[in-house]
């Protein structure tokens, strides 16, 4: 019962917001229409049950007129049932797609809000395969929630309707055994109830492991699909390393998890089907066997017997709904658990940014510099990485940050961008300032080249002439004629070409602060120097902060900053005026300095 209450609470939390959203009236009307049709179908079942009595009595009495009349009544009921079934399916599908659209937009919005998707990765495997949860799991949730909900509603109404019928039939067709009548009030009702409870209890006992197995199957399937995509996305590196055998082994191992779990599902399903199929077959003959003695004792007519048997079967099915939908219910609970885990992971990622123990990003109206005050950047496990006391990145200057690999240079950039929450201290950024981070491998969406270059801005933000001009400026004139061509640019272009495109994006957007994380590392030194001069010429008001390991970069920046070993990780320090280059130092020491050279 605790699991049921917990699952229903999660379902309510996921489902209810739609029916309070901006699309609530359409959703409510469609849901009400689907429910009304479902109740109408139950009413038709009741009328069909009563029709059975009259029709079979007409056959037994060889009453032609009654037979013809009942055929006409059945025709009307049949047409009504078919029409209701068609529109129930149509309206159900309409509600499904509207509900799924709203849930998808909501989940995408929360997942992609303020770098939550990135911070979720930092938490590890708390919510694996978000792509599957947003696509497959949401579709399954909407479909199965409606299916299960309507089945349960129909079952409740059916039980309430047929209890009255069966109770009355129990009086007209009393239990007859060994030539005697046993006047047990409502014995058909109690028999159906006991039969359903017995079947439900055994079904739960046999099928309970299917919930866990269904959850694991969804995860293994998603992991396999995700790694297939990774192979496709990194096919060049795999081919260069001759890694096909290793990848085949990894993929086979993950597919093996699918196979093993599927065998476990097969084994458990075989037992479940063996019982439920036997249970369903026994239910066909059980009410007839129960009523046959009264019929042969001439206590009831054929019509009463058929009506009683059909009413018993309708009530038995309604009471046994748990048995008939158990596999669907197991898969549904697995989907609900996955969506609940996804929501929890999003909320945890959002709290990481606002946690008092995280880095505080504030907007300031004083000055045009980024100030790092008492900043201590940590790894997710709490290990100190980078510290900065009273350090700032002044407006309009160019600064180069150097230091050993693993010192935390890129992580410092992530902290300034507001996506790395682990640490303490404050980063003050001028209000309304625009920041752009260019990594070593820039990202381009699969889109027309013009839209890919100006991402994340809209393609229409910049004219075709503007985009062509910057392409020529960064040394890619051959792409200027391909602005409307759609392609996977990260796979079509070399890394050097991608880095030139990244700088073209920076020239178009013209941010106040431009952070280059080895963004020219794949270019030759002459091209790198020419592009830096282009940035300084075209973006004179932009603060350019670079990470790089080439010594030639020092001449291209006004200010040189080093990450030197300190008491807590690496300290962010300026290279002050000194005659000698920095020497190797031990932990806790401060690096010597180097006189900066003016930019060329």
C-alpha cells in the first residue's frame, strides 16, 4: 500500500500541472469527453446484458416476434458502441498529443534551463539517458496513464452497475446443489469477489519482479542506444585508433545486459501468462458450472442463465483489472520511477547553483571589470582547485592565463560562466555584460551554415553579407557561398576550420568578455597571430581572456596571468615585473614573474 500511495503521489505531481496550465480547458474538455464515452460504454454493456436475457428467452420460447425485435435493439446498441469506440480513440489520441506536447516543453525547459543539463552530468549517473526520458518515457507515461486510468474507472463503474444486477439474479437463480436450494443473499456477487481476489493476489505474487525488470530493461536499452550514438559521433577517432574491436566488445557487453534482462523478463512473464491465461479460461466456464444445476432444475430460463453468466463475467473482469493489466502496470510504474528520478535530478542540479556553499554570481553596476572575491573553486569531491583573492579581469584588456595541465584553467572559465557550482566566494560581473566562451572544439548545431555560425542567436539576426564578410576575414572564403547549406558541420569541417568558425561567431556577436579556451590550438602560429590581431581590431572594446600553452601567445596579450601552486590548490596571480621567467615552485609557494610584452 505504501508503494501504491507513493506511485500515485508521483503520478499526481507529474500529471496534474497540465490540467492547470494554459492548455487546461482543452485538456479538461477532452478528458471529460473521453470519460463520458467510457461511462457510456459501460451503460451499453449493461443494456447488452439485459438484452441477453430477453434474446435467449425468445430463442428458448421460439418467439419469432420477440426475436426480430431483439435483433433490431442489438443493431442499435452495436452501432452506438462502434461509434463511441471510434470517437473515444480519436479524442483519446488528441488528448495524448496535447498532453505530451505540454509535458515535453515543460521537461525540455527545466532540463535546459540555466545549464541544469550540464550540472546534472556533474552529479554522475543520477538520471541516465535524459533523451530517453524526454522522448520515450513521456510518451509512455501519457499513453499508459490514460489507459490505466480509464480501465480503473470503467472497472469501478462496472462493478457498481453489475453488483445490482447480480444481487437480483442471485435471488431469481438461487444456488442449487444436490437437489436443494441454498438461499445465500448475493452469492453471485461474493463468488465473483472471491474469485477476483484470489486471482489478483496470485498475480501480484508471481509478477512483482516485473516492475524492477522493466525498469532495468528501459535503462539497458537506453545505454545501448546512447553508446551506438557515441560511436557514430566519434567514428573518426575510433577509425584512426583502430578501435573497432574494442567498441564492438563494449557494445556487445551492453547488448548482453539487454539479452540477460530480457531472458529474466521472459521467464517471469511465462509464469505470469501461465496463471493469467488459466485464470481467464476458467472464468469462461466457472459461472456456467455454478448456474447449471439451477437451470437443469428448471429454476431459471436459458436467458436468465446467460444473463447471469455474462454479468458474472463482466463483474469478474472489472474486479480482476489488476490481473489483466499487470504487465502494463509494471511497465508504467517503471516509467513513473524514471520520470520521478529525472525530476529529482533536475531539482538537485538547480539547487547546486543556489546552494549557500556554491559560488555566488552577482551582477554589479560598478565598473566594467569581472571581480573574483575570495573565490575558491573546488572539484565535485570538495578538493580545492583554484583560488583567487581580489583578482579582476579589467574591461577592454587582453589577458593570457597559463599554468600546468590539470590546474583548473578551464574550470575557472566554467565558474565565471556560472555553470560550475562547486566552490565558494563571489564572482561579480557587470550588469548587462555579455560573455562568450569558445572552447577548443566549438559547437555547431545541425542547421544551415548561417544559423550554425550565429548560434545561439537567430539566423535572421545577421544579414548574409555580414556573415560572408566575417567568413572571409577569418580565412574561410570558400564557405561564404554555402550559407544556406544544412549539414553536420562538426563532422564535415576540420578542427582548425571549426575554430575559425568559432572566431567568426565571436566577431558577429561582439561580446563584452570573450573567453578563448585553447580556441586557436589547432591553427598554425602565423594564423593564430593574425586572428588575434583581427579580434583586437574588430572588437576593441572586448575583454579577451585566453587559455593557452604556446609561448607565442604571451606577445599577443597585454597581461599574463599564471596559476601557481598555493596553499589551496592553485593561486591565480599576475606575473609582475621581473627580469627572469618563472621557476618551478613547490606546493604553497608563489611563482616568480615575467615582464609582459606589448601586443604586436
